[in-house]
């Protein structure tokens, strides 16, 4: 692919980034037993999803009766989740959806019950499905809601040395979705996708890319899949609470240029 194809139709963009995904490895998410994202110490009040990362598929669907959120007093937060765990194709990643009706302001469940999470409180997730090797607990401090679309122009690309295999570090203002490692790729100065491995770090607030070949001088591009989201469901083209966002298809990739001298 040459640099003139940067504005190619969305199908070409998806294919280009899908091929990059085959090279993206996230060892920080492949834990023995169970891990989860968000993995950092905080979550936003409008958190939409939690992802479990398993070392093997479950024999049966995750039983949501064994999934609960507790407030700082140890009291269960009722009706926090949809009873709809969503495994991916591999069966090793399971998404837990918090009730979107409690997140979106002005709709029935939000008006009747309020948000499941409230800024300033501590909450604890507990998953004790008997299929797991051990119960999983994660505690978070709830922070203010994040209701803006993802803007890659706010990302900070750290400088790397020419002639090195130094990992490229991209710092983002807020945590990305657990799948984001495979949804960002690097285009070299000749317009080709760079081979290498990608990981998420620092509570999904940092994307790291280790190239298979040394960095050469020139202008590079981060190319960001149109379907990239954060744990609140915000996307490149719209925020989760934006009117009719669920019917809006994000077609345009994000791009961030950086230069190696």
C-alpha cells in the first residue's frame, strides 16, 4: 500500500488494519486463569463494559448470577448488569455489559434507579462462577463520566531513536478498550504497514509497539481502526450518548503523524 492510499474506502482500511491485528500480541492481557479490563485503579461513572480475559474457553456460558458489583459498604448494586455475557469467537474473552439504560441520561432506568456507578465511590466487582479456577475480585475508584468521542489528536507519541528497536509509546488521556492493542497499526514512510507486536499498558492508557525492524528516519502514521472504542462505548466518530450514535457507522480511521529524525 502506498501513501496515496491513506484515504482509501473503509473496506480497504478495515483489511489493512485487520492484517495488522494478526501481529498484535497483548501478553499483559493473557493471564493465567483470569484477568480483566479495565485493569487500572479507576473507572468512569458511565463505564459500559468490563472484559474478562480467560486462559481457556468456558464449558458453558458465564452465569451472571455469579457476577456482582458491590458499593463501598459491601452492598450489592442491584440491576447493574444486563443478563447477557458476550463471548468472542475464541471464547476466551467475555464482555460484561453494564445496563446502558442506567448510563444514558434521561431514559427510564436512569430516571428510576440512577447510574449504577457514582463518581467518588469505590466499587468492587466479584465473579465467582464455578467454572473459573478462582473467584475474581477487582476494586475501582469511580471518577467523573467520560462523554466525549475519542480524539487521537490528543494522544502523545513518545520519541524513538532512529536505528533502534525501541518500543513506540503512545500515551492516551483515558483508558482504551481491552481490544485496542490490535486496532492500532503503524505505517512506515513508504506507506507500508510495519511488522511488530503491540500491547496495552498502564491500565490501557498506553499503547506500545515494538517493531520487527529498526526505526528509520521519516514520517510515520498511526492508523486507528474506525471501530476503536473505550470502555464507555465512546468511538472515534461519536460519544456513546450522542443522539442516534448506535445507528451511526464509524467509517473513517483515525490518523496521527509522527517523525523520526
